């Protein structure tokens, strides 16, 4: 998708230097990917302590924890 946007040159240049990315397009794509990832992680953190997973890892892996 082509989009015309007005971005601060200094911000784009700083981001390109920090990431060693050579194109404005790639640095913007990376920034958007990181924003999406950050928000997905924040959403997952909302579930902390709310999901009770009583899972026995040994049973799931078919381990015999009490050898005969």
C-alpha cells in the first residue's frame, strides 16, 4: 500500500542509524512490527494469574515418573 505521510526527518534518520537499516520504508515497517508485537505482549500479560492450567508435564510427555 502506498501512503504519503509527513514524518520528522530527524526521527527517521535516528531510527535508521540505531537499527542500521538503510531505507526509510524498512525502518517504518520494523517500527510498525515492533508496535504490534509490544501491544500483543501487553494483551497477553492481562491474562497473568487468570488462567489456571493444572498441567502435569510428565503426563503430557508420557513419562513414567515412578519407575517400577
